[in-house]
C-alpha cells in the first residue's frame, strides 16, 4: 500500500489554492496519483493551471488512479474515486532559468489585474525574442528583462500567486519549457503548467511608456530611498489606497505625503534630492512610489503633470499613473526659524511614529500578508547565508538582519 505523507499532501492543497485565477472556484479537482521509478507523482489541474508534485517513496509501482483532494493523506492510503484525467506532459528539453525568474513571475502577479476586462490584464506576457516578463493592471505596469526563454514567440499565461511561496522560492533549480499548449515551470519537486492563451489581446506596455522632449528627472540617493520607503509604509491611514505623495520638482525639490488621516501634508525628509529639467508638480499614489523604491529604482522621470511617471534601471521598467495634483491638500507654508523648541507632539518631517500606524481592518488578510512577507524574508535570508557562508562576517550580517524580529512571538 502506498501512503502519501501528511506534510507534502497539506502543502499540495495549500499551493493549489494559490493556483486559482479569477475564474469561479467550483468543486475541488481530482488528483492523479502514480508511482514511477521510486517516485510518487501527484498531479491535478484547474481550468487554466496544472500543479504537480514528486515525492520519493519506497512503494512499488502503482498504476495511475484518481483520488479526492481531501483523501490524499488518508491513514489507510488514498482510495480511488470515479472520474478521468489526461496526464499533463513535461517537456523533454527544459531550459535552466536564473534565480530571479520566480521572483519576476511573482512581481508580475502583483502588478496584474484581478478582474477580467477588454484586454487580458489578468495574464502575464512573456516575450520570447526580447526576454521580457510584462504585467499591467491598467494603472501600473512592470517590464522585467534580461531572460533567455526556450521559445521565440510572445505567450500569454495566467497570473497566479503561487510563485511567491517559499515552497518554490527556496528551490535552487528552476527550469522552463513549453509543451501541448502549456508553459511548464519546474522548481525542485514542483511542476506548474500554465495554459497559453492564444486568443486574448494584451496591451502594448512598451508603447504606453510616456515620452517627452523635456522630461524632469529626479534622482534619489540609495540610503535616503530606503528611509523614504519605510516612511511611506508607516504613514497613518485607514485606507492604504488613500496615501498619496506630491513631488515638488522645483529649485528646492521636496516630497510631501498625505492620507485620509493626514489631512495636512508632511514633508518626507530627503537629504540630497537632485533634479534636472523643467520645474513640475506631480502627484502619485504612495503605494506605487513605495513599490518602485523597494525595487531599488532610484531615478524617476516625469514628462507631464497628468502623464504616468517612470522609474527604470537595466533590468526593470516600472511606471504608474499620476493623480490630479491640484486635489492634493495645500502645503503648509514653511515657518521662519525661532529659538523656541518644538513641542514633543510635533512630527519631524518624514518621521511617522509607530503608534500611529493604521489599524488592522482585515485580520485574516493582514495575517496572510504577514505570512507571505515572512516567507519571502526567510527565503532571502537563506540565499544570503549561502552567499556569505565563506565569509567570516556572515554570522554578524545575518544576526543584524534578523535582530528586529527576534523579540516577536510568532507562535
């Protein structure tokens, strides 16, 4: 009798939920179970996505059988159920992909739309010849390049949350191929089939990049960018979508922030902002600006107050829509210096106290976000340890990275 360990069966069920697109959930799919050459193979499919897992086993060869998803880790072994499924094939020649490919797919999912529209913005586009991964939701777009794909065509596949999970993100070997109308991604023991959409239309993201004869270019120093991203993340608000920033790109460039809680804008202190080009005032969603900073993008271009702003480096191009800067709350006029000390209740520019962080209005959603963030942090620490293990300073660097979360009780 072949039994499926409870741990892998549980992770299989959890990851399958992250394969769902915007299609209605429907009943749980059946799972194809078989043993080949000492390997236990699990495989199932949703409407546009398939998921497979390979587990070492000592059991004898087992003919293919279908079992229910809930019955995978039964103590008495999986029991066959009615139904049929055609096994999905794996390409013979899979191409090795770089470490950041799964991260690119995850960031593409975060950029894609959640609801269907005229264009297939719930999909991710992979451009074979150009080596690009492109996603957009109509308000923001992300172009990631530098990849070498095993195909030359442009393909559209569903955008799914799966690729940001630690089960795939921690895998050292990632490969890519194409077979039977599916794009196939393998990461360690996991295999993902993404159905290629040949009918839908995808907007031309490259053509949407705003261009102008005299753009205003803003450069943000690297260390200030990290502090700026932290300040934006800590802005007090009830609705995260209400956060906004105003770029005052004049002789003395400044960046201001407001939210539904901060009706009077505060200046985000940055030591050495540098601009070139004509003076402008441009407002933007703070979440988009924060995301660009977390991408380690440091140069921002503005071609018009009402056109999207752009941030780019050699691997990423990210741009997002501007908002009406005239609706931004009036800036507080700077007061002349005095000899009186500021009251302790005053907020220094760019500093937001921890106790003013927004209240959690969706505990389950916040818990899922935290779990994802801690999973990504664990994956990054693992890669950092592998990179620094030959250095004597590795323990000190890792301890410095994890010391802020040690006092937390995560049980």
